C-alpha cells in the first residue's frame, strides 16, 4: 500500500507503508511501582528502595519477555509480573 504524508509546504514521506509493532505501558504500570519504591525509601532507606526498584525492573522485563515469547506480541497486562517481583522484594526485605 503506497502512502504519501504531506505538510502544507512539502511532501514528508512517499512510499510503501510498513507495519510497526508498538508496546505501551499504562500509567498504573509505572505509577504503582514508583509509589511503592518511594514509600520504601522513606520507610526503610535507600538500599531497600533500590532492591525493590531493581526487582520491579526485573518484573517489567519479565512482562516484556512473556509478551514477546509466549503471546507473540498480543496485548497483556504488565502489572501482574511487576507486582509479583515487587512483592518478592518486600518478602526479601522482611527476611533480611
């Protein structure tokens, strides 16, 4: 399918249209872990907050991996893997 994108002054793009895969995160996928990390920081200090932040990042990477490998790009909620890893961090803090 040929596409032409124009502005009032010039042609910006002309050629074959390409399919692009886009993966987006919702606001809660970022806001809830940030709230947890900030409350951990003020309650337990920087090392504990960095542990929770690192594990939530692992959960985010896990959500991406699950979507890419098992779901082949179909949409899925990202918060469950993020929340599981954040809870693992909280339990780890309780044990330490």
